[in-house]
C-alpha cells in the first residue's frame, strides 16, 4: 500500500499505463501497426485502428495525464494541432477571451483561420485585470485561453481567479503550459479545465520531435477530446509518441538544471551594461515575482532581454555566439536564441508587434543543459563583438 503520493521525479518514470502488453519490455515498444486483429465479430480489443488508439500513444497520453493531474489526454501531431482541437470543443460562432501577448501561432489560428471556418471571435485582454475580463465577456463567450508565462515577454496569469471567473460563467478555461511543463506548473490544480502543451519543447526536450498534447481535468471532457481526435485525425504517430515519452523520463532532471541555469544567467544579464531590460519571472525585479513563487516551482528556463543595439549589431551578436544557436524553437537540451520580431512573431504587423512589446532589440534565450559558466562566457564574448 502506498504511504504517500509519489514525488514528481518518481512520477515521470512510472506515471500512466506504461506496462507492456508484449514480452515484459521495460519501455513501451513502438507499435507501428495501423490496425489490430480481432478474434471474432464480438471481440472488443483495447486497440482497433491507429487513428483511434495506439498502445505507444496510450502509454504516453496516460503518463502526461497523470503528470498534469488530469483524467485523460490526447496526443496530437503538433502543439498547434492540440490548440485547434481545443477550439473544436466550442460551438459555432463562439467568442474566446485570450491572454494578450499570446503565442503568435495561436493568434494566427484565431485571427486568420478559426474566424472564417467556425466563426470564432477573440478578445485579447490582460487576464490579470478581472474588470477587463468581465468587460470582454459576452453571451457567446465559451472559452478563456490562458498562456502563462507568455512567449516571449514572460508575463504571468494568476490562475485561481481566472479559473473561478470561468466557472462562474460556466465556460471552459485552457492553459497553454508549454513554457513550464508539468514540472514547473500544474494548472489543473487551480480549477482550470484543460492544459495544452507544445510537446516539441520541454516535454520532448531534445529538439527532435514535433508534437502537442491536451489534458482534460474531468473524464467527460477527456472523452469528448478523444472523439474529436478520432474525427479530425491529427493524432501523434507512434514514433513521436515514443520520443516524447522517452523525453518525459528525464523531464525532472532537465528542468531542474535548465531552470537553475536560467536563474543564474538572468542575474548575470542584469549586470551587463548593454542589457536594457531582463524579463524573467524568477527575478525579484519581475513585477509578478510573488505570483511566480506561489504558482510556479521556479522562474522557468526562458529569459528574454532587450539590448542596446540596432539590427546590424544584433546580427553581429547572434553570429558571434557559438553555444546559443539561433533557432525558432525552445525547450531543448541545447541553448537557443530567438529574435522574436523577425522569427516567432514575424507574421504580425508592425502595429501589432508594437502593441505587444515585440521590439527589434528583443531576444529570447532558451537556456539549455550546458555548464552555465560556458553560457555566460559565450554571451560575454558576443556582447564584446558589438561594444
Ligand atoms: C507557447 C507555445 N504554444 C504553442 C506552440 C505551438 O507548438 P508547435 O510548434 O508544436 O505546433 C508554440 C511553439 O513555439 C509555443 O511556443
């Protein structure tokens, strides 16, 4: 009999239904079979057809569901496929209240696609301003889309009051938990209905897969998501589910080290003359430091900075780096740097970027597993190249 709940570091190894159906393998095998054989017309095996269910996918989904404290999960082909699946829960012509400064891809989905195909409209508000949220609410509001911390400016949303507001209006709430992973933040514990991840980031953790996952707090919602996944078909393939589950096994140790590196780096960046501003919720100078301490385990592994440099100098800066790799993604074991204005947020207009604070001199650092002194030395010599 269990005397106490398992720690997260234990859960990442054993969570979910990872027991192998064949050969007592210690790690769930990659089941490539697209279809499964029935013994007779009355046979109802657990798995029948790969789009509907696959044992490797099931092992991964059940693991993530448990890590997030949910009732069920659906693994999708990408983070955006996961977001699109959540939108499918909404009736036609729904209105969604969205955290301002949300990930550019989510903004694009809502503005350029969902608005045409499903008649979804969205209002972008600071979800920490409950008066603004109440003012944005309409009769047809069906979902609050929360991203915390936001990408790339690392603003947080206080989850408990916003989940309470959603419940009072009997509407859904969903957190994009990509930047935290369940290691750093578990939104369902605050009364939120759904959690979504781009598993391409910390869950996979090795920059070698594209994937998304949605976790539902209650079984009924999880059941609806599974039906939607079956109908839409954008589920994750068994090879990528295997990679994602393999990544999860080391999530605890990776996050611990990456977040510790990020904190040390953020503190150092505050002392750099060419750094105008450091965005990191784990710093006492961050306006939501208290909320970070209450809601997150650490400030995370992403640090954003604004530096005193023009575009030409920023180009020289990123070219001078040898460990920080200029890349679109984040969350891997290797450190990466991103120029939000020309990369992650390039599809926004100049006005939209300005409204969101995405300036030309903003850089997002995804801090990896390298020795932090090496990372600091790398940045130091790159600053030297533009001094
Ligand atoms: C916060 C956030 N949500 C969602 C996504 C989309 O995920 P994917 O690229 O796996 O579709 C990303 C990708 O960068 C992201 O950063």
